[in-house]
């Protein structure tokens, strides 16, 4: 398996109150993680704002002023406060009114993870809003599910050994959840996840050599629980970075459980339900001339309407927007009917492996265009590489007694120029595809 990672700078981080001692280290770390780290006064538009309040006295006026300063140039910015581990409970509650509160000291891996989660939530929300606008402005019939969180009872899974922290977590979780389930091992946790749906999983502190550390990553790899929230409890602030490398997405110190756990659980469970509702909307919205019946991808007619809105949004926010072209060519000689049947299966597979917040369009029988908002060309190349890898190694069974059909894949990437229309960008993308090579299957896997 190939892991595609990119260091393309895909988001702008504006900072306030960062000391001269910490600035070189933070700049190096965030640049290596793919972020542009700039002073708030020099940034025209930023995605996330960092306010370093370590070793600073905290007042509500200061927090409000910092949030206002960041939003003056970037109205939809997400604010993140870096604080000391020993900050008082009242001060943390004050900061939570204005943004995300992150404990940090020497390591910042968990801060980078939280940034990526905030960007992911923002991308879902923006694409949901833009797609609702496009569907509502159509002069044709359209259908889409209501973006609403379910009213079912909330369930929390607590994972870890027995002890005082487990009892404290249980008492705090009962304040915001209808059901709490405690398990002691990874096997018990997986059995609980197979039989129940949970809104959040709370992982208790564990030793560095404990194999349960990788449980958070295992949970996200299951499609059924990919949108479930996880919260990792740590005894020491330096352990947060270690848990982040093992797949944890949200973090808290054990010393803050009594004051912060219940409100934090409420927030992350609501965010998880909202993200799940937005994803279901993005997958299910359809209408007359909106989706291709055979593949489930969007039509070129709807792309011209929604793509213009995405281009306008990219110009307003100053973010990048990239497009990927995926072209299929059958490698085996078949008649026309069998070729069409295999192509329909391949087209549906392309639709399944595309991210929900991307916009997949079928522009011809064997050509697909993926619009990736807020994405650099280097990151869009990973999207195309995933589609190539899945299709080039998949054989499609058309008849039970016939041979499997396979496809070669050719892809091209283009980052949209500022001010260009969607038609001009797609035309330039097709010109780039003329020189692209076809990726052929190194092996044939199980038929679909």
C-alpha cells in the first residue's frame, strides 16, 4: 500500500502574541506540516488564527479583542488559543466562548492535528452551503435531505483500565450522555463498536508500549465509525504529541476532567453529528439534470452552474482550487455492450472512492472531472492517485462465465488560476491530459 502525503501549503495560519523565542520553532513546524505561518497584521485572508496566551494574564476583554482582530480581515476564521497546562478553570471557560482551547508546551503535533480537523469541518460546511445555494437556484426539480442532527440518545464509549480517572470520566460523561459503556481492552472495544453506534469514544491514559494506543486510528478506518468523535485523555502535556502520532483527534489533560470534560463532550458530539449530517447531504443531493444515473456522479450541466459558484468563492477567500481529470480506457477487447456494462461499474467505483466534500462530474462516457475546493495541485494529485490505484488494480465481472474486464487510467491535475472561469479551467485541464500516460494494472484483484 502506498501512502500519499504532500507538503503543499494549503492553509494560512495567522498568529498573535507569539514570542520571539517560540516563533522560529513554530514557523518551522507548521511549514513542514503544510501551513503558511504569518503574522496576523500581514495576512489578507487566513484560515486559522493562533493566539499564544502562555505566560500571559487572561481576561475576557483580551480574548474578545484577539478574536475581533483576527476576524477583521478573515470573517470566517477559526480561532485557536494556546494555553499553559496550569491555567485556571474559569479562564479556560472564558476562552472557549471565542475559539478552540489547546494546551501546549514543547511539542505541537496535537495542535497540527486539531488544525486539520477544524479545516475538515470548515470544508464540509462550506461545500454544503454552496451546494444548497446551487440546488436552490436551479430552474429544475431538485431533491436533498434536510441537514439536521438526529434526536436519538447519545452514547459514549470509555476505553481503558479501571482506576480513579475512569471513575471521574464516567461521572462527567453521565452529565451529557444517555448511555455510557466502559471496556477494558481493544477486543472489548471492537465488540462494542460492532454491536452499537456511539457518538464519542473516550480513551483513558495509557503507557507508551500499550497496543491500545492505535485503537483511535483503527476506529477511523472502519467506514461505519469514520465520523465518530474520539477524545484522548493524557496525564501529562508532553503525552499529547505521542497520542496525536497514534491517531487521536481530540485531546484533554486528566487534571481538567472535572471542569472541562462534560462541555467538551457535548461540543464534539454535536460536531460529529453535524458532520455526519452534512456528509449525508453531500452524498444524497440529486435532481433533474443534477446527477448521472449510471454512475451517480454529477452532470456537466450542474458542474457549469455549481463550478461557477466554487470559483467565485475561491476568489473571495483567496484559497486555491484544483481539478483532476480521470480518463478510463479498457484494456481488453470486448464488444460494445460488455464494455458499457464494465464502464458503468467502473464509474460507480470512481464515485465511491471520491471524498464527499469534492465535486465529481462525469463529462463523457469515460472521463471524470474532480473539483477539489481549498486544495493545492499537490494534494489534488493524491486524490487522483487514489482513484488510479483503485481502478488500475480492480477487475470488473460482467458475466459469471466470462473473463473480468480491467481499465487503464490516465489522469491530469491543474490548479485553477485566480479569476479563471470554470469553463476555462476545464479546457486547460483537458489540454494537460493529452500528454499524460496511462496507468495499467500491475495485477488483477478480485472482480467487483
